[in-house]
C-alpha cells in the first residue's frame, strides 16, 4: 500500500513536474502580509535612540557618541515597533524572500 503511494507521487511528478522550485535561481513571491526584514537609511538617522527604546527584543543599540546604530538580526522578532517609532522615517521593512537570493544570483551571474 505504501509502495503504491510512492509510485503515485513519482508518476504525479513526472506528469505535472516537480513540486519543488530550483531555489535560489527561482524564488517564490513573498506571502501576503510578510513583514520582511528591517533596513535603515543611515544618512537620515539622527541617532535619537527611539527605535532601541521601543524594541521589545533588545535587538537595537544606538549610541550618540560615537554615532552608531547596531542591529542584531537574530534577536529581531520583526514586530515593526521601531519602524513606527522612528521620527525620521529612516527605518523600513523590505520583503526578505524576494530580495536576497535574487541579489545573490545576480552577483553570481556577474562573477561568471
Ligand atoms: S522589528 Fe521589532 S524586534 Fe525587530 S528591531 Fe524593530 S522593534 Fe526590535
Ligand atoms: S529612531 Fe530612527 S532616527 Fe532615531 S536612532 Fe532609530 S533609526 Fe535613527
């Protein structure tokens, strides 16, 4: 019975094509509502620290002297509180899945 199920999947894939994608060359569109990843336009940042104060995960560290804005990506829970709190609107969320692999693929293409 189990063997039959495997053959059914194999035949299905032969007829319809594989259910997987040729990642990272072929990247799916982000899911609706995906928040993406946090990016900063550092030129507009005034190092006020509002984003760090609002961050519930302590993923951000801002210092005025020296002027530094640090982000620990793996602490971030992608809540967007920092984006809302920023008075200069220099923080934003960009689609994560759509951006990175394509950029890497382009860099690879150029290198080849
Ligand atoms: S998105 Fe949320 S968790 Fe991530 S850095 Fe901003 S405030 Fe912190
Ligand atoms: S809230 Fe905005 S302007 Fe202030 S430190 Fe954070 S990113 Fe910079």
